[in-house]
């Protein structure tokens, strides 16, 4: 089964006008954009981040959130969650499994009805995206 089939939530993105509840990027750009609502939704950003942090790259003993592989998290008022993530390299041996693990982990969060994970390559990942905790764990200061 193609990865795209597994990763995309089973919903019609054009069906109905649902408002994005909350968004997150590593740069702190969480303000609602024009036409978006900033209302409290069924799933919390902290719970989604906590679920993502349970996913580890099998070759690196740090979770993917601390590695800086998550580029964006969008929470919608209908229970959908959209995540943009990257990998450490395009030829990463875990390229097929990590997005599926993120999707599965997020869909277990109370209030999440479906999750969509998109792997993006722009901007490319580099070590500057790692948290201080990840740098300390990997002795990369």
C-alpha cells in the first residue's frame, strides 16, 4: 500500500468549512491567519506534542519532536490534526515507518478523530533544529 494512502486522513478536505483551532511551528508562529478561528478545540496542542514525542528514530536515541523533525501542527475544530514533518535525510531508512508511527500516535489522543502526516523537504533539516535536550542526549554541544 502506498505511503500516501496510509498517511492522509480519510476526509474530504473540501467538504464543509471547518476552522483551524490552533497551529504550531518551531518558530512560534501560532497566531491564527486571516479567516481562521482561535477557539478551543477538542484536542490540545500539548497532548498532540506529547504523543509525537513517543516516536523515536530507531537509529537515534532521541524522540523526533526533540530532533526538530516536526515543522507544523494544525489542530482543527472537527478533530482533525495535520502535521508537517521531515526526516534527517531523504534516504532515511525509517522514511516509510516514522510518518505512520506519528499518525498512529496522534490518533490515540483524546479528541483527535483523524490525523494527516505530510513529509516535507523544505526547509531541509539540519542539527540547528534540535532542542537543547536532544543535543545534550547526543553529546552534540
